[in-house]
């Protein structure tokens, strides 16, 4: 009965309606002065974030007291707790108010219990709290989550979080501590202002690059992620210069080639993709030495492994690796001076053709689209390869199966049309038997709905003006090549109609001509021509 007795007054208070005079009084209460307000939009009290940073000070670092009583942390010159107190300012430049636990968001139910346990482990009177490894990981993980927010990230770097993390990374022997520290920096690097702080922090980038030689997979994942973000940022040249040593580049390739950890393979491949797709300045620094070290061969070997696993295991967790590796190879295939290393590799050509013929494309749709673009790039450099493909009905069928996945990819759609045109133009050059020609026609007929849908989408404005103009050109070539097939199987003449298809507005003519071709093919199915 005791609990009920205690709750009665509270219930009574909740049921009471505020009196009008009370509302008037509240409305006339003065607001806090502007210089005492936080100029920050967040559900987390900034002073709470600052307190978390203070609790990450390395417990095993040396501390020295100066004449003012400041406590300085040994591993990083100039970092001390007293400085953190002075720098603990909000973006508006005012010191944080005293922490009110009622205003702090509860990150997790038992966090306060863990925090109090950590605070009791080690404490320096008057100069902040040093925590044990377990509590450090708890505080670090909360900061890791909060650092994904731009607002929180900017607050953190203003309050020396980078210096604190660097101090920990330099002295800690715990791989979990290193993973958390690198993870926080990786999140901070995703925001422009914190990235500038990272670049300007003395020795931080060099230290991060050196962490590539750790032997822990999760730590290496965070290092690769951080380097990838750095190379994609406005400070990319600084990161590239830190990475340009052959010592580092060789180790990146070694990690990608020898790792058995699926996530690490993906992250290392993403790093290589970031280098290949980087700005001209970054590519000029990193790409030539990587190519000399065997980047092209490595990517092709990785593709071979992933396609082999796709054909046998169907492991969904490996699909992202296949996609990233293909994107890196495709990007490399259009870079002047390096494209020949890709386009002249016959093993690579067989691999991507096998992927185009893969029946269950829904599972790896993005990879199949990238493979089509890569095939088009290779055929552009080595046109003679089209003759080999012109006899491969499974490839033609697989190619047409990719159409539905290119709805939002104008480059891929253009690549598809170009490949089809290259294949069909080879038909009159080859002495095909009636049975082979029949298979050609049957494949086109069986995929007529896909082809018509794509032509219709072009007609209705599914592509931009430049892409639609390209589609018209490719469609005309496609129709002209259909005429070549007609010449071999009968007397249907499509040339007069095709000659009128010369503008975007005449795309509907493509549909009409193709429909005539299909009707003609259907009529021939029972004739002696086949």
C-alpha cells in the first residue's frame, strides 16, 4: 500500500490544470542572456559530450604538473586537462553550463552504472577522471555513434577529441581501443570541418597510415575506411601524399590479395576503387606506382575468385565485393595510359562475359550492369572480339536480360545498344547455318518485350536529351542490323522506314519497324527458310 500512498500526490498534481495567473507569470519570466545559451541544435547536452571526451584521457599516460597546477598528458605535447576545460566551449563561444542529469539523453539503460564503475577505478583529484579499459570502450562507443552527426562531430573536434584519441592510440595495446579510436576518426572525417581539423593535427595522418600494419582485421577495416574517405574529400591530395610510399602501396595490395576476412576484402577493394576514381591530382600521385606493383592483375584475380564463388556458393555477403571490384576494373578501363592493361586481358573478357550470361541476375544486378559497361569499353578498344561473341546466343540472351536493370543508368543502356549493334553487324560477315540464324531470331523474338519497353521508355522521355540522342543512334544501328538478318532469311525490306528514324521525335518509328520485323519472323517460323 505504501507505493500507492506515495503516488497519490503526484497523480493529483498531474490532474491539476494550470491557473491563468500562473501562465501569465511564466510568460513574463526573463529569458537567459544570449551569451549563456547553447547555439547548437542537438538532443544531447554538449556538456555531456565534453565529459565523455575528458573520460577518454589515456589512463596509462604520464602526467606532469606545472606551476599553475595543470595536468599535461605525456604522449601528445600541449594536451592537458586544464586546456580541455578552457576549450570546452560551444560553437557560440560560451562555456557549457553545469551538467543537469535531467537534460542529458540516456544513451543506454545501464550506461550510468558502467560510468560510475569506471570513475571509481582511477581518478586524479581536480583534474578529470581516468577510466579502466571496459569503461573506456563504453564511452568510446557512445562517441563513435555521436560522431556520425555533423553537429556533434564539430563540437568534438573543438574540444580536442582528436588530440585525446591520438594520445590513446599511441599508448594503448588494446586492439579494441584502436578500433574504436579509428572508427571515431573515420566518422569525423565524413564531415568537412572535422576533416580540416584532422589534416591540421600534427602527425595524425601519418600515424593513421602506419596503422595499416596492424594484424587485426577490424582495425584494418577502419583504417581502409578512413583512408577511403580521406581520398574522396577536399583534402585528398594531402592523404595521397601520405600514402605515396611504395612501402604503403605494396601493403594495401597485399591486404586485398591475402585477407580471408570478407569485410576487410571489401574495404580494401573500396580503397583501391577510391584511388582509381579519384581526382586527376590524386591519380597522378598514386595510380602509376600501383599499376607498376600489379594493380590490374590483382583486380582481375579478385574478380576471378568472386565470380567462381558466385557460380558455386551464392554467398550474399560476398556480392558487395564483386560489385566494388568490377567498378574498379571498369573505371580503370577508361583511363588513358592504363586501359590497355584491362582491355587486352583475355581472361578478364571471359570472366565478364560469364557474368553477363549468369541466369540469376536479380541477386547481382548492379554487378551485371557494370559488366555490360566493361564489355562495351573492351569492345571499343578491341573490336575484333565482337566476332567471337556473335556466335554466342547465351551471351546475347544474357545481354538482353540486363535491360530491366538499366532503367536509371543511361550509360549502361547506351552500352547495351552499342554491344547489340556490334554483334548483329557481324551476322552477314559470318557464314551462319540456317539453324544458327534461327536461334538468333528466336532470341530477339523471345526478348521482344524487353527491347520494346526500352525503346518506348526512350520515346516517352525516360532519358535525358543527350542519352536519348545516343539511344536513337544505337536504335537505328540496331534496326539496320536487323535488316541484314532479313536479307539472309527472306525479302523483307526495312531500309525505307529506317531512313526516317533520324531524330528523337521519330523514336516511335523504331517500335513500329521492330514490330514489323517480329511479325515477319513469326510468319517464317513454319517456312522452309528455317
